[in-house]
């Protein structure tokens, strides 16, 4: 199996995007920042473990989509409590994951992905869908 580097992306809210990643029409833009050298910061250990399992299942699709120069964008659908508990915590659980695109720069691939119409799995009542993005590049 090829070696890859994984980085979570922070998509900054620079322009409104209606009907976007969240069922609430979360505002997102194409301003992207690479955050981590590993899949961390997306939530609890359980969520991270599940994401790692799903990435292994997606590996053939990632390999097929990988460009010579650049990377592959993975979209991770997460359901998050609509309201925080008394101490401000919000539960986060895995919904789904898919290859969202490929290209030379993550900001361009995110912008293209967000501009396309798509169907996404909604979060159940009391939860909100939040999309997280992972940029996958060859490990060398």
C-alpha cells in the first residue's frame, strides 16, 4: 500500500455558501489552511479511529485519483450536537466520507468542490452536519 501524508484543512468563512456543507447553510469560502500533519483535531479518539478505518477503505480510490503533482481532497461528514452541554462540549460522530476531488492545490480543489451541487447525508434531529476536509499527498 502506498504511503501518504494526511493534513486536515481549515476552511475559513470568507464568503457565504448557501446550501453548503451543513444543513444550516454554513458559511464557507475557499480560503484554506493546512493544519495538521496527521488526522488529528477532528474530534475524539473514537472519531479519529473511525476516520482512519474509512481512509483505509478509500485507499484504492485515493490511489486512482492521485495526480502527479498535488493531492486528493477527502470530505468527512461529521454529525455534531446542535447545542453544547452545560460545560460547552459538543458530541461529534462519524457520518460518511468520500473523495471530493484532486488537483495541484487544496484551495482550488475545495473551491471547485463547494461550487458543485451535491447530495449529502443529513444529520438526525438534534444534530448538525459539519464537513471536515483532509488533504492527502504522496508520502515520499
